[in-house]
C-alpha cells in the first residue's frame, strides 16, 4: 500500500461534515417561517394499536410532505412496522351557493394542473367555491373564499358535514357549507379570483338539474358532487324532488 493510499481515509474523514446541513422546516425556518415540522404526530396516543416511531420531513415548501414510521397492531395481535407518506396542506372549506326559487347554483371554473397532468382533457374544473382555512375558523374562511372566487358576499352559512377527502395520503379535512344567494346578483361568465395568486376564475350560474346531469361528465370534482347530491337528497332542493 502506498503512502498516498494510506492517507486517503484520513482525507475522506476530514471532508466529512461533523453535522448535517440544517433542514428548512425542521432546524431553520422554511419559507413560511415554520420549524419543528418533524415533531408533528410523534405524540399521538389516541389509538393504542399505533405507536409512532419516527417522523421525517421530505419537503417543506408551501405545503409539507412527511414520512412517518410506526408500529401497528393487527387484529390477530401481531405487530408490524409500517411507513406512510403524508401530504399536509392544511384543512379547507367549500360551499354550495344556491337559489331555491330560481333553482340555480353558483359554481366556478378554473384551471387545475394536477387534474390536467392526469388525463383531464383541458384541466378546466367546474367546482364549488373552496379554499384553505389558513389561520381562520372554517366559517370565516369560507365566506372569504366564496367572495374571492365568485364576487358574491356570503352571510349566514349552514354547516353540512366534514370529510377527509383522500385519507390514504393527504391529511386535509374539508368543511362543507351551503348558503343562499339571489339569482342575478352575479353575472354568469363573470371573472373573479386573486390576480396576485395567479387565479383566473370564471363564475358559472347553472340550473340545479343541469348541474346534477353533468356529474360524471364535466363535473368530476368530488367536493362539488358531494354538495350537489346533498342538496338533492337532504338539502334545499330535497323537498322539490320528493
């Protein structure tokens, strides 16, 4: 062995960092000023069949992706170690605006890239107004989002239900609401949305029956379908269908 080769391990050790690079969202603030995101879920103890062992932050940009390792006890009593990846974008709220007398609903159409990249024809999604809660309570958030996306101020709202939309991977819980509006106060085809957030939203005023008929054709948004079906079965249009 040459003297040069004998020195190589020492050189490698010298260049090896003593500590890992600080990770945004964990050790140092990410773009939203957050740290300690790797501690989320470590203290969960509501289910004695689940014991969280480790949480790793994969990405922390605007939203957070984590990998969590946990022990899970199966029905036969055996334990296995599992790993799950979760996408945390916070909770959200959605609302169906309706006019019972005119038998209409107020929806929106906007571009959704994730749908576009997964075989939706043009990515232009028809959906109920919705948005993230951010730091607001659900009712405050949905009034804000509805006015931003439709231009229509919302007063009293009815809480319908809360739903986990994709529990296999996304942490989001969506709060569903409904509220009346008056047909003609917002023009069909008008534009709304926050320009500084890149929003370009078209407001759609549809007859309720037309909206129901479009389910599975050009209304393929889960939250919107759920609200329309609720409105038909138990909501404002249920009596007319009885």
